[in-house]
């Protein structure tokens, strides 16, 4: 598992250290958000096991817990969408603004302020959003190991070409999670080797210098 993580990091660093920092920032923010929601889920389960609680009290606890999780989820969504908007659309908005200034004859500096657009930012942002929503709903447990979570977000074969992969559809096959839904286990097992073969194939193309990995259309 960690060998694959190292391969992911090397691949992304090849695209640029600054781009890797953006990926790391988005991963760290969503990791903290997911862990906070995970703790609220655990807190609720402990409270439900307490003796002497009637249905109204349990219902009230669930409602309060859900409000807290929703508040944290909203912050997580806003922050990650904000990262996407800033790094993907700032240059476009600035260019549009400068064009409007030119129409009215208003001068501006020749050097445009430019931000890097990280490789696969749309893919990993929406993957993060799907993960946060699943943790909020309790469909998956929050991953407490940051490196394992980073492996899920930075998995380069799907990061550059898609599709967006749900956490519960890949975690077991990649060795990130040891627990699996029995209904999905057979699919995990079948996909596990396929993911490994796909990863080896994509990484081989990268080592051979296939320039398509860093094409702007993939971002």
C-alpha cells in the first residue's frame, strides 16, 4: 500500500511541487473535517447505549448530532469548493476582467497575476466531496490514518483520467480499509487486482515520458 502511495507522490511531484502542495492542502482540510464528523458519529453511538434513555431523548440526541455534523460538512464543502474555484477559475476571471478594462480603455499591468492549476484538481475535489458526504451520512467510517486517506485521494491512475471513485468502492481493494460491506466484498476482490494492474500500466507510461499525463485538458 505504501509503495503505491510513494508512486503517487512521485508522480504528482513530477507535475510540480506547488501542485502537490495544493493536493496536500485539500487532503488535509477534508481529513480534519471527516475526522470531526466521525467523532460525532462515535459519540452518538455511545450516547445511544446509555441506560435510562427514552425514545424522545434519543431522537433529540440524533437531531442535535446531525446538526453538528451538517455544520461541519458545510464548512468542509465550502473550503474544498473554494480551493477548486481559486486555483481553477482565478486566471479565467482575471483575464476576463482585464479584457473588460481594455474595452473601456482602462490601463492595467502587462504582467497578469497567475495561479497554478493543479493536475486533476476537478477529479480529486469532487472525490473529496463525495467522501465527506458519505462520512456525514454514516455510509463509511472516517479514515483516521492520514497516509491511507492521502493514498485514496492521490491515486494517480484515476486522478488524471477519472472516473470519480467512491471511497467504499476502492478502499478495500487498495488495502486502505480492512473492513468491507459483505454485499460489496466480491466486487472489491475482483477490482483489487484490476486496480493494481491499471496502476502499473499508468505508472509505466509516466516513466516512459508520456506527455499526455500533464496535458492541461486533464486538469
